[in-house]
C-alpha cells in the first residue's frame, strides 16, 4: 500500500463561493498554479503556497487544503 497527496481546497472554494481568480488574487499565487493543483496536474506543492492558500481561505485546518489517501501502489 502507498499514500497519495490529494489537493482538497476545491471544496472549500465552493463552500465560500470563491473562484480560482479570487483565490489567486487573495493568496498572491498564480491562477495557473492553483488550477493545476485543483485538477491534479501538478506533482508538487510549495509550502509557501499552502500557507497563502490557507490564509486566503481563512483556515488553519491543513486537511481542508491537502489530504492523504491510501493507494494500492507502493
């Protein structure tokens, strides 16, 4: 079994009625980078971006930003 990191802030965006454009402006993170994260097209995430996203979304709960899931792969 392995573990995979999943970007989870898309749900929080919906709950807050915030667009990626708004988040990009509030967090000062490129919209393209946020889109790649939400759509699972980015292999890594910058810790500074996590902090900026969390602050912009008003949360300190990291599980609302990223989460881990078990996979069948090692």
